[in-house]
């Protein structure tokens, strides 16, 4: 599930980078994901009182993540910001999971996590002095990665609680996407104002596709988080960095190179250590 999620989230990244108005596309993505799940809201049970704080908290963190995500993509190449934001997330998620979920990793798993995170960050780290000047893009990517780690833990806890109380996780998945669509459209309406319709119309086709991909990607991730430790699953999902670099090279004509081939092999070895421990 996480490998499929990784491929799909990387495709969303390509759609985002290609967009002329990334803020509007992100809002269109959120709305279309919600539209796809609305029919299921009439089928699944309502969230229980103890699940709502996780849904609301996750939605707030996810909104902040989306703001940093858009800011990073506006300021830097996908091949720069994407590996950094996705690369630091597993390490921070491991710390959050230890503090809030009492999840622990053994020595081999920690070693695999460190190898994986190092390879992920190195995958996108700037290779020349010009790129190193994109400090704001890197800062936005780091903040975005922190939010990825935080919402991974919050949503993992909420998903597990939902499965425990309701004996299924579909309620959490459906209501997550319904709540997730509330913030970005309001922000876009405030930022675009009189030009809202003109800004939204060109983004509708890509927004529908990105919304469907995001729904499947994060839906799979949520379910996987309920089945296995957050740090291991987060590291597995961030293989999207490799797919993202491949897609960026193919569709955006950004460089890949021998260095990234070597780092992809190192990344795979780190993941192997984590999963074999």
C-alpha cells in the first residue's frame, strides 16, 4: 500500500510543479478529493466523540503542511524541495511516534532509518552554489517535512482509534478528506478575490486528477499507518522521492544523474534494513 501511495504522491508533485497557480491547484485538489468521498459519508458511521479531536487536529496540521508545500514549490525546483520535505519526515515522525505513541525501533531499524533519511535528503540536496542560494525554498521544505511527520502521527493515532472503536477505518478516511477541503478554498478565496473564477477554471482538469490521486495515495497511507509502526511506514512512503526525481526528469526535464542512481541504491538498502529487522 505504501509503495503505491509513494508513486501516486510523486505524480501529484509533478502536477503541482507544472501548475501556473499552485495555490489554486492545491485548493482544487482538496475540493475534488472531498467530492469523491461525499457519497460514502452517507454510508459509513459517524466519527465518535473521541475520534473528532484527531480529525480536526489532523486537518489543521494538514492545512499548514499545504501552505508550506505550495511555498516550497513556488520557490524551488521539484528536484530540490521535494526530496528534502519528504526526506526529513521519517526521522521526525520516528521521534513523534516515540513520544506520543510509545513506538520504538531496534538498533537495525534505527540504522536503516538513518541510512534512508540521509539518502533521501542527499537525493535532492543542491549540487552547485547557485542552488544553495535557494535558502527560503529549503526552509519551506524543512517546515513542510515537519508537518508531514506531525500529521502522520496524528492521523495514525486517529485511524487506530477509529478502527478500535468502530471496527473499521473507513469513517476516519472519509471524514479526513471532508474536513481537509475546508481550509485551502477559503485561503484561495481571500487571496484571489475578484479574479477567483478566472483563476480556478484553468486548474479544474489537473485539480480533479490530482484530487483522485491524492485520495487514493493518502487513503492507502492512512490504512497502512493503522497496521504498522509510523516510522517504518513513513520511510517507505518517502520512496516517492525516487519516483518524484524520475518523473521530474521525464516530464519536467530536470536532471537525474549518476549521483542519484547511487543514492537510490543506498536508499533501498536502508529500507531493506528497516523492513527486515
